[in-house]
C-alpha cells in the first residue's frame, strides 16, 4: 500500500511537470524526490554520474556546433541526403 502511494505521488509530480513543460518537469521531479526522502524517509541512491557526464558532453557539442555554424552545415547535408533518397524512391516507383 505504501509503495502505491509513493508511486502515485511521483507520477502526479511528473505528469504535472510535463504539462507545465520546460524546467518545471525537472523541478517537480525533484519535489517528488524531496517528498519521498523527507516524508516517507526513503534513502536516495547515488546520482548517475556517467549519465550526467554524457548529457553535459552532448549539450557542449551541440552548443559548439551552433556557435561555429556547423549545425547549419549538418542540416544542409541532411537535406541533400533526404532529397537524394526522395528522388531514388520516386525512380523506383516508376520502374
């Protein structure tokens, strides 16, 4: 019964945060964690450092691409690949 109450609290926090969008999702997820720790006296586990480092690396790489204009180049290449694929699919339909 206690697990069900805890699950409902976390889901309410996450769904409400998802409806608000943006930073509210992380903030309300943290509020749900605070409720579990201080109200239900659950012990939090270690943070997933590897996952956080991967997220930081991806954000840094995308920021570098955006600042240097590399993102625009990648989008142009992707558009040309999509156009080439579209032309090939139209050619195969004619055959």
